[in-house]
């Protein structure tokens, strides 16, 4: 259970549908999978912006 809290699924972040589909199509299922991307690269993913961007960064503990 602790492992799930440290690495939540993208669905758990309540992302918008477009961003979630785009991230899944790129092979991401868990938040830590995005850890190797820089913040600007995350923001360049179609559908990611505003609240979605902040939720991802918060889950990665970057903000």
C-alpha cells in the first residue's frame, strides 16, 4: 500500500481526459514515469496545462 502512495496512477490525479489519453498513449501509467521529464517538457504534452500541470508537479513533489 505504501508503494501506491509513493507512486500513484495517473488516473488518481483526476487529470482531464485529453491529457490522460495522451499520457497513456506515450506509455505513462504512473506519476513517477514522468520523473525523467523536465517541467517544460511536461507542459509541452498536448492536453497538459494549468491545473493538470500543477497536479502532475505536485504528485512529483516539484512544487
